[in-house]
């Protein structure tokens, strides 16, 4: 669908990482892990980017988590870093089939801004009565409050530094149980490491739901 959405809140949730919440248009329905295209006009030019939904549902409002690299800059990144409630943007989507689909157990491997869909999928799975584990690798973790809340709900959360291997952590959380779904969200290097760790743990990397951020 194509629509205009209004920012309802924008919060810094980690170093150079922002959670931006929007009102949900009528008939908008996205699952955690799907992505949308957001756009605006800057100095007369239309600028747009794709962002993954990081809220467990899209009832009334939905959220995306945005990681901004200060070394790269970019007009749209600067716009989003300073965006305030009341600002309108264009929305297209949702897109993608690498999302939560009622799995009885979710194992989410996340790098960088992949923590957004990771916490959303985990929250949704727990809300639905399932079990969950997150392995999150980042030198500057984001969404600390939501990760702490997941631990309080008995989800397994493993935090790793950027240089740490994924192998042991993935082996610890991958059970191979019936109904277990494995998800991978991150940039290309992380995705490659995650797929190798899944295989080393006896899992099937080809069966994992993967979103490569490039």
C-alpha cells in the first residue's frame, strides 16, 4: 500500500540508533521482520529508504529502528536523526517474507540495526506463548531496555562484541526442536558469519529466514 504517515515519537535507543514510531494507516498490517519504504522531500528532491519493522504489531502505531553511520552522513540520515513528532512521510509496503509467522520457538541472530526486528520478533513470539532466544553482536548495543525486558520474560539473550565469534552462542541457543524458526538480520559480513554458525551447530542455514541489509 501507499500512504502518508505521521511521526508520533522518535527516541534515541543506542549510540547513533533511533526508534521512530508512526501512526498506522487504515488497513496497514505488517509482521515483525517485514520492511517498509519511507520517504520525504529534502531541498526539493524526493529521498527514500527501506527500514525493517521493529514493533511486535502494527496496531494503531508501528516502529522502525534506524542505525546512522556518522562517518557516511547523508541527507536522509540527518533528517531522521532530527525528526520530531508531527512530521509527515510517505510509506510504501510492507514488503518481504522473512518475518515472524507464528513459530513456536524463535532464534534471532542480529547484527547492528538487526536488533530492531530481533526484539520485535522475540516480543511477538513470547506474546503468542512461544519461547525465544536472541544472539546480538554489536560494539554499541541498542534497545537495552527491551532486551532487559525480554530477559525478565525468560527469553535467552546473548550479547557479543563486534569481534566475537558467533559459533558458541548459536550452538547454545539452537535446539532443532519442532517448530523452531531461525532468523538472521544484519549486514553481509554478519549474515555470512551467522549462516556459518548455524551450519556448525548442526542447523540448516538455507532454512533460516534471512534479511541482508547490504
